[in-house]
C-alpha cells in the first residue's frame, strides 16, 4: 500500500493558493502554476520509485514457545532485503489479542547489510492462549513524501503459564538456606519425631535424647537423632470465583495465589510430602489426588495453567463439602481465597469449621495495598474522609473474620502479594517443626 505523507500533502496544498494568485494576477502565468503542481507530483512519484519495494522485504517472525504471567516476553522479528540494500527506517506495530497489552510502536533501521532484527515486547495480563495477530510495517521514501505500508499476518497462539522461573528460584533459596523438611537430619528437640539414627553423645546435646537401652548394650552413651516426618498430605484449594479475577498490582489475584501455591508445592514435594490440587467457584473445577516426588511437579504446573478464571460467586458450601468428602486422610488444606465482608464470609466460616474439625486448615488471602493507603490518606475533603471510613470498616471486618477463624483452629495468613509465597513456605515449615499435621 502506497500513499502520500503529510509532508507531500502540505507541499501540494501550498502550491494551490499560489497558483490561484498567479492566475488571477495574470492569466498568462497559468503554465507556471500547472508546472509547479506537476513538478510536485513528479517528485513524489520519484520518491516512491526510490523507496524500498514491498516485494523486496522478507519478514520472519519467531513465535516464542510460552510466556510467563507477570514477566515480559518478546516476539523476535527479522527483516531481510533480497537485493541491493537501501538504508531505510521502518516502523513496526503489532496487533495482539485481549490477553496481551498492546505493544508500543517499534523502530528499526535497515543498514548496509540489508538485515535487521528486533524484539517486540509482549506483556501478558492473564493466563490462557495469547494471540499475536499481525504486524504493520511502515516506511517512507528518501524525501519522506510517499509512505509504504505492509501487513504481515502472523496468526500465532502462545500459551501463557504461571511464572515457574520465579517459583523455582524462590523455592530453591528456601531449601538451600533452611533444609528443614527432612532433607537433612534435624537434631533440634521437637523438630521431628521420625527416628533417623544413633550417634555418640557429646556435651551440648539434649540429655533427653539419650537412648539408655542401646547405651547399656554398647557400653557408651548414645543419643537419638530425629528428622521431620515425611509423606504428609497437602491439598492446595484455589478459589476461582469472580473476586479472584480482580487485578492486584497488574495481575489477577488467582495468578498471584497460583505462583505462591507452586512455590509451596515445590518445597513440599522436595521435602517428601504429597501435594494435591482442588479448584472451585460455583462448582468444582479441578481435583488432583495428592502425589509425591518432584517428578509430579510438572503435572501440578500443567493443571494449574489450565485453571480458568470464574465469573460467578464462589459457593463455599458446595466446594468445601465436596473436598471434605474426597479426603480420607488427615491433611493440610491450604485455602487460597478472597472475601469482602463478614456477611459474605458467613457461609465460608461455617464450612471451614467443619473442614477444620477433621483436617488442619490454613486460610490464605492477599492484602490490597490500595485499601490501606485509602484508610491512611489525610482527609482534605469530605469525600476523602468518606473513603477513609469505608476502607477502615473493610479492614476491621476482615480482622473480625480472621479472629473467628483462629478461634475455630484455622491458621490464617494475610500477606502482601510480594510476600505471600515466602510467608506461605515459612508457615508450612513451622507446621512441620511443630508436627501439627
């Protein structure tokens, strides 16, 4: 597609009133006016002839294998000229689907070698299959009078999955620093109840760990070493209702909790425990039986990547009672959810009390920094004061719900989204040390 630029239109438009003035002043000067307009068209045509031809440009797009939610990706684009190189500045604009933020205009220069490469940034907003539809390319002739446009159809689908690189890095840091869940023998009293080995007693060890029977048999003092028990059953229960689809610092709450859950799953599997999944909103969307071993982590990743965003209100009665019926062994159930006030949380609290009577339950929510900021804003106007009061009431009602759950024996964690993953792992390690499961 070839069309004149704004510069060509302005040059031609300036010549029109000048030509009229010349003709009005002296009708014999009309050839000069016509010559000016014709010369303008001729120069514009020459600029188009010297510009880069559409058929000479080869466009290659390399589709990335996958994108990670919350982390920018890139779409590599290569441009090649098949004949004598022409130095040209090319603008590129990419059309994408609803799951990606619209990229800004990119500029690249084709130099003497006739090749250019650039990466178009892709920022995923939600999980799913992201679409890259087409590329728009635009450049001008040497004089900037004629503009060339080309549309390159891409029609590529790219899966957007949870950010496993951040998950693995965080989990590895925790395990390397603490190693608290059975990877090494835990010699601190109370850190485990599973017998590991006997060792010779030395001053400084807890005398309560001395095994008097074996000491008498071997004629020397021997003490027992323990490690944290393994093979516990952990179930990550994800609320996929409409509240979890709300964005928090640019990402849906559900994706924030999935990343935190994967961090905990990695640490638990590496520590010898078994991890299962449960997802629900108005109905049960996902259930995966607990399995152990790091080889099952890709399975958890794949299932959570397919967990869709719900648009309906969460039915805690149906979801939690269904989960209670599926679990035949005492487990650590971690519910990652969200609520608004004490009224909407009433059924949730009631059903959590039934679940907590048979299992150890941890209730996990994400703090909204906007609510705390609104509460603490100085009241310069009456409207500011009203917002501050509403935010204060919301936070107070959340505290009421947390207090009710703690009295029922439910462990509560309300953390910022930046800290929910590490805080969840810390709480899990504390549960293991205290043998609460």
